[in-house]
């Protein structure tokens, strides 16, 4: 993209938001972008790298203490098959919301770097760059969270803004004399925040999340420019991409629900244009807890984000296993629910939203929410947001059954999209009640998501991974093999998918069997899952499975009898 194209695109988008006002601010910003021109020229472009990624999400401090500790575990992650690390919040924060309450957009928390608060910023920058270099040596990409919608109430912008109505930062946030504005905006944290407004001095400020996370005011063009400059800073440090947290809520408009508004899409297009100019193929990942028809608007055209989370697919994987039927997943992936996206775009898939099994009613029906909650919330302590989520580790949700856990991984790794593994799930980490109780005391919030965080005891993990009798060993071994095969073939990250109907002797489709083909160029796979807890008989004429041989994972295929084969409970095959 040359400078003329850049200027035309940004000017058009700017005018959609600000109607040709503050043009000098835009002109100065475009001039500043030229500082990245030489950088852009020498930075290699790895087109579409995120399609073939195995993403591993982690909290640095909980994973192994500091970035130095994380460097020590890069070989472990590489051996697992990870080629993209998603750092859950690492920027400066009071840590009242696990780091999503950012107090400095251009500084990594010094505690994660093993530094005292008094350490110079240059030293912090050097140590973080050291981690990036070590990851890149292993061909691992690094992305991290950045909250675009809100910041911490301890951010210097807000501290200045609340000090006076005449503060130059006052309009960086949204203020009102009472709570009677944006009343159609839903409460996102039911049971934890009774209002989207918080009293501060003589006025109230608006927040969609916790009361200590004031929303940014993108009606002020300075906010848009500042946030772009924050992203550019990290691009200059060689970060490979960003998970844009809470983007559906960026623009507020009276009389609407303040979600997915046209101006929000314009903002995202502006940000994407800037990133494409500076370093093409920097990943911009949409975190939008919405129905696919809304998420597609952020990723479908290629003008906004490169990829987006497929939130509705996650609970439907759980439902399919709970009811023993492929239909929930099949329906969710149909064009009736999930519109087609451009060839440059990608869905990211996962088995929990980096913390909880999210059941937001915006994309899960009340009937399905109740069914999934009743099927998997095995302890009332796990409830999150009054039934709109379950805070539990994958191993706990699957009742510590290694076959059931592996089945879930197999489904995620073979369906279309880029898979995300949450730290510890690869060795069946359990809920951590002691950490949960510690964090309640520290934050003052009964946030059950702390159950699924907690530190990794690497000595115990090492012992468990040497013992074939442990749950950790069994899950790790199965998952490692799956990842190795997936990474060897582009059919999974880039290929087409076609459902295969497996029928019984009467010609009826067997709902418990989820089977499909994945095809890309010369790669061709047939995937078959038994979603149920019982043996499933398949007539020989219904499906010609590789009887007496091994599948692509090295598993013996089911033995064939005179008239068919039997799939064991929760079994899966990659053929």
C-alpha cells in the first residue's frame, strides 16, 4: 500500500466518523506513519500464517512466573507443536480483572519481567524483546490481548479526567449527570455489576464491564489516534498480532444496544488499514461474543479483522457430546448460522473462552443454556454470571475421563478453523480452588473464573508425564499425536469440509457418529467420532473404514466382523 492509497482510505473512514472535523489530527498521524516506512520494507511477510497455527494461550505469571520462565518452557511448547503463543494480558495493570484493566498501553508489567517497579522502562523493553526473539527463533508467532474498549480507572488518562471537568482527558471517557443514557445496553456482568454507570464526583462515567474499567470515548478522535499509536508501538517491537478485546462495544449511540454499530466497524477498518500499511499480515483477531452473522461482519470482507472467535461453536461441541448427536455442531456450521467468509479470513476455535465455558444468551438459546449448564456444571461453585457460563477446566467438565477429553480435542482440531489450547489443558490441569479463594480476597470480587487459572506445578507435571497411569500422561500423549498430524497437513487449517452421513442397516443416519471429510489440494482426510458413551455399530456397507489397519494417528482401526464394525464410546479416527 503506497502513501496515496493510505491517505485516501484513512480520510474516507475518518470522515465517516468525524465528518471532516479535526483533519489536522489525521494529517499529523499519517505523517507519523512514515516513520515506519523503512521498518515495513525490511520486515518479511508470512502471508496467512494464522491459518496453520496451533495457538497456546497462557498467563505468563501462572504458567511459569516470568518471561524468563516462559523462555525456559519454549522448547516444551515447541515439542507439543505450538507455533503461536497468545499472551493473556501482559500490560501494566492493577490486576483487578486479570490484566484486562490496563493502566499503561505501552508497558509490560515489570513483575512479569522479574523487575522491581523502579526499574527503567528501557530494561523492561529489552527483556520483553529478548522473549520475542527467543520465540521467533523457534518460528513461533506472539500475539497478546489489548483491551480496545476500556482501560483501568488507574490509567493516567482517567486519573486526570476525573480530577476536573476541564481536564484535557475528560472527553477520553463518557460522562453523564445521571444513569439515564444508553439504557438499552445490556449488562455484561450479571450478578456482579448492577449498572453500566458509576458515580465519580458530581457525574457518572459509562462502563460495559467492571466499574473500575471506564469505557473509552471514540467520539473523541484523539482516542482513536492514541489507540492506533499504542498498537504501532508494539508492532515496532516485533509483536505479530493482537487480540482486540471487546470490540463490539467501541461506539455508543443512544436508542441502540451499543453493540456492533456501523461506526464500530469503521473504527476497526481504520485500525486494520494502519496495520496493513505498517506491516501487512499483522494479525488482528476479533474478540466478539456475538452470533456468527455479526462476527462475520468483522472478518468476512477482509477489510477489518483477519480472524474471529467462533463463540457459538464452543458450546455446541459440548452439547453434541452431552446429547450424543452431531446435529448441534452440524447446524452451527451450516450457512444458516455461520455465513461464508473470505479466503483470507479465518475462524479461531476453542474449548473454553480462555477461562469459562461461555453460555451468553446472545448466541446460545435459553433451552441450550440450561441443557449445557445441567450437563457440565457438576459443582455449584463453578457457576458464572448467573448461569451464562461455567468456570471449570476441560478435564473437570469432562469428568476427568481421558477418552472424553481427547474426543473434544479431536473435534476442535479437525473442524474448520485455527485451534486454541488453554494452558494446562494439554496435561489435564484441574480446577484450583485455593487460587480462586486467594483472588477473591485480593480483588474483592467473587469471580469464579479464577478457578480455572492458578499456577502450574511443573515438578508434578514432569512426574505425571513419566507415569502412563496418570490422566496427565494419557491426555498429553493423545493430544501431542493429534497436533503433530494436523501440523503436517494443510487440509485442517485451509481445506474444505464435507459432512458424511453414516447410516444404520435401515438406512437412517446414525446421529451419534460425527463424520466428515477435510480436503485441500492433495491432502484428504476422513474424520469419524463416536459422540456417545456407548458402542455404536456401523454396517460394513455404510462406511468402509480401514479395518485391521492403523489410522493416521497410529491407532488400530476397529476390527471388522462379517457385517460391520463397532465404534467404542468416545472413540475417534483420522483416516
